[in-house]
C-alpha cells in the first residue's frame, strides 16, 4: 500500500472512529428499553429527522449506483429516476409525515410499521403485523446486501484488496455499532452522514465541472455521444462479452435508443416507492413534535434536490473525463471513486470518499434495525412468546440483527452485482407492499383489515411475478415492476374493502380523531 492509500485509509479510519463513538455514547440510553432502542423514544428533533430520513434512504446507491447509470447510459435514465425520487420525497413529507406521526401515536403508541398496521385495524390475531414483518425481513435482507456490495467495491477499488474480505469487514463494522447504539445512534450518525454525503457530492461536482472546462463544455462534449445527453434518448455502449469496445482509445457506442412515454412512466414511478419505505416512515414516527415536520420537509427537499442533481451530473462528467476507465456496467458504479482520487490529495480524497462509507452505513444500519424490530415485536412477541419482557424483546432484536446481516452477506458475495439493480428490486418490493396500504390506512376511513391484508399480499406478490416472469416478455411488459404492483395493490385494497364489512365504530372514531389533529 503506497503513501497515498495510507492517507486515504487514515481519513476513513478517523471517520469510522467518530461513528463508533456515537454508538458508544448512546449505548446506555438504547439499552434502557425497546422503545428507546427501536424508535428513540420519539425524541428526535427536526434536523436529525430530516437528514436521517434522507441519508438512510439514499444509501451508497446515491454515490455509486446513480452516477454509474449516468456514466453508462447517459442523462435520461438517471435524470428521470432522480425526478421521480424528488417528487416522491416531497409528496411523502407533505401528505404522509404528519398524519403518520399522529396516527402511530394514537393507535396504541406504535413503534414499528407492522405494529402500526396491526393497531390501526385493531387486530386480535396479528395477521397483518406478521405479513408486514415477513416482507420487511425479505426485502431488507436484499437492501442490506446492496450496502455491503457498496463497501466491498469501495475498498477493493481503492486498495486493490479482496472484494469478499472488504465486504465482510464492512458488514461486521455496521453490525457492531448498530448492535450497541440502536435507533438513537443510528439517527445521530445518519445526521452526520447526511452532511458528509452532500459535501462530498458537491466537492466532486464542482471539481469535475472545473476539470471539464465548465458547464457549456460539458454539455457540448456530452452531446457528441449518440443519445448520451438527451431526455428522450439513451446511449448504447457497444459491448463484446459484457465489456465496452474501445477503438483508437475511444469507447464505442451504437445508435441511440429511444426513450418513450412508457419508459418515462417506469422511471418516474420510483417516486411511488417513498410511501412504503420503512426507514423513512419510521423517522416520521420518531420526531418529538409533529409540528416540526414542516421544517423537516424543507430541509429534506433541499437536500434531495442538490444530492440527486449532483449524482447525475457526476456520472455525465465522469464519462467525459475518463471515457475508457470503466468498461462494464458494474465497474461504472466506481466513477465517484475514480474522480475523487484524481481530483484531490489523498487525505482529502479519503474524507470525500467517506461520503460513500457514510451513505452505506446510514442505510444498512437502518435496514438491519428495522428488520430486527419487525421480527422481535411482530413475530417473537406477537406470536412466539406473547409474555416476553421488554428486555427479552430487546435481546431478540439484537440477535435478529446479526442473523439478517449474515443472510445479507451471503447475498452480497457476487462482486459483479450491479448496485442499482439490487436496490431497484427491494425498492419496488417495499413501495408496492406497504405504500398503498399506508396511504389507504391514513386517508380512507372505509379501508378494512381484509382489504389491507389482500393489498399487501397482492403488491408483494406482483413485484416477484412481474420481475421474474412477466417482465421477461419485453415490450410494454418491460416496465419497472413497482408501477404495476402499486396499481394492483391499490385496486385490490379498494375492491376487497368495499366487499367486506365496514370498520367498527372504534376504528372510525380513532380515524376521525387523528384527521382532526
């Protein structure tokens, strides 16, 4: 390892030390109760909630996956996805945040998403809660795996070391500090990591624009690649055995592909996922005062707009500055790393690339913690051991956290995994499984327990069926699985609710009480 790499390693080690310190600081409070460990006692301020929600949501996908898409295919796919995410973020904060914070408190002081669904419909048999917990376990295992892939790619690219060793080491680190500090540590570190991420993105973007000769030069050069800088077209790298061809030192592209209305709807539909993202919804529930959510919304919206714009631009600029550096789609997700190491002195590059580590940690800790809480509260305490004490629930949460991390490590063992692809499947899963049920539960009084169960199962099943079977037919069926699954879930909830007995007066009165808040 040369001197430059040692400086990068030192910068990252300092960052990791700060994160560990946060975990130790909150360890005592986290161990006081499962409420503190899993939702922070609903004590978080508006800045922490806003930054924590977005940092845990975006993950390493923001600094590696999205720039990689822009580097490989050009502007359209990455930009329309970013637009969908930006709109979804704002609408989720505007419509869902306050209503969920108030409703989760009124409905049995729910501290997990499965708890909320179960308490909302006054379940005696926790069927809805268990189904929600199972889907959380499945999709968060995939999500956590995407984070571990990011860590493995980061360190193996930087230091030329084994992907597998680095991936496992990153997983162990995340598990250790989340195990100790719980939700409070996760939220506090997410706040810090959100700041690191936006600074890192901004620094690389400004340096990239300067190196490329300015914005006008970037646009002019990007337009020379067929379909690369178009909203309604897409670049097509010419491949041979999965590797882009290079002729006379220049990458080869085929004719631009079309980017029609159906594809735009498909990419914009990423925004629908926000209504069902447990890591974001749980942050809404944890704020100290629902009146503070308006301020949080402004912070979150600005953060997302800047971060998504920077991520897409970094991929575009990276292709112009280093056109033959990354010749596979999987490798293209390392463009942020390539730019950082070329633009900055090693110590500064280490601090900038701590942004990737920050994004990964802030997401994986949330995923593991929410999945662990879903099992311990909804399955362990809800079914397997109904008389479990608070201490036993807390211990089971920590055991489950470790088990899920191990499963995620096995999923992440393929070093050629494309982060964007892994994340897109889990995002669709959560968006279609929980999004429609959440919206109907919060805003339609006539929603029934049977309708919620049917909608959740229909949404989750459609994601798998569409992804694995229907999507293979191509054409109109090639649309992102989140959109059809979301629509199917909504239709099923509506029809089944209308065909089943109206909710009890207890449920409707509570609904009206929350609506009046």
